[in-house]
C-alpha cells in the first residue's frame, strides 16, 4: 500500500508572513509523515469558488485573515461545523469549544469522507499557555480586556467567558458594530459578563487583571497600540499578545517594562497549530507541540 502523502496548507489574503508552514513541516517530520504544508493565497472574491473546487484536494487547511467568518458561513451552508463533542479529533478541546461557544469563525478545516468539516482551535490554543501561567488560578472572576472582535478574538472571547469564567470582559474593536455583535453572543450564554467601549482610550487597562490583544496592531507593517494606552499597564498584570511577527511588539515591550506576566503570540500559534495537526492527522497534539515550538524559537533566534 503506497505511503500517504499529506496535503496541508493555510488560506488567507495576503500571505507571506505566516509561520505556520515552518511549524507544520516540523510537525510532519517529527510524526514521521510524508507531505507538505503550503501557503495558499485566496482573495475574498474567489473564496467560494476555491472552497467548491480546490479545498477537497487537500487533507486539511488552516484559515487566517480575512476568511475565518466567511469560511464558517460557507461550511454552515455547504459543509459541516463540528458541534459533536464525541466526534472529530477524539473529542478534542477544539471540538468541545465549537460545541459550547456556537462559534461563527473557523480556523481549521479537515476533509473527511468528501465533506469539509470546520473547527476553531483559537480558543483552546489561547487557553493552553494561559493555563500554564502562574496566575491562572486567580483569573476566575477576574476583569479582562480584549482588543479585537474578529475571528481569533471570537474564539478567545468564548474561552475567557466559558472556560476561564472571567467576571467582566470589556471588548474594543475598530468596528464598534462587530464588537457589539460579539458582546451579544457572549452575553447570551452568560448575561451581562461582557461589555464594549467605542474608543481604545476608554479601555479600563488600569483596572484589568488580564489584557489580550487579538488585533493586527503591532504586526509587522501595521500600527502599534497607542503609547498612551500602554501607559496604563501595571506590574503583575497578565498580558497576552497574539501577534507573533514580530514576537516583541510594543505591547510586549511595554508589559515587560512594567513587569507584567507576558505571553507572546508564538505560544498560542504553536498550541492552536498542534491541535489542528491532531484534527487532520490523528497524531496527538502533545507529540508535535515541542517540535513546533523549537521551529519557532529557531526562527526568532535567527532574526536577532
């Protein structure tokens, strides 16, 4: 019987910045699997056609900006959004998250028996490094601030509300309507836990136990979070930036200066990637996560 050649990738627009190929190629090697993981540039205008004609040629793929919600909508109509905790990757954290959050964004798709099945590993991928942090036990009932209301932010917001069970979640997004929509979805499950502010300067960072940036702000070539906002960070606060390129954003640098507990974006990237790899291949996430982390560490070390 011929050896399986795995065909994996990531779709988005634009691409060229993603470290996912580096990470997943390391996972394939560690798992002893043949195949490749490639960037696949798909414009928003061509997404539906690509999903109909080319997606099933892959074994699985990740979804990044700006397609996470559009892919979820397409799958709801033409594929499958995984909502059964007994199915999928051995009842994985990603499966349970989709079941509990009613997520409308997808970051991982697997082709299973000729059907495309979508998952969101952003929430559990965010939780894994956070749960290993020294202050994890104090975050239940805590006050959290979330910048962003896009696909990744949705997964994180659901995790903060449903899994961490923060006491208050304040969300800001450049598009206030999108932030309001996310707050409504969160509050349907836990009434009045989430609220929104319309201006970034109105975020109560000085009163927050946990601050999470889930926007592109700080990404290479993008604007940084305003310094006047970062001035409100304080010592001992938990600060998470999901931006990973660069690893040291203005938020991360400011948080380190204030002696905050910092979690950088590559930690979430590796965790959610290992969960996606398990969904596609069945190889346990824990088996490939160290190799993914090493690949990222080597990348950043070479950039110094």
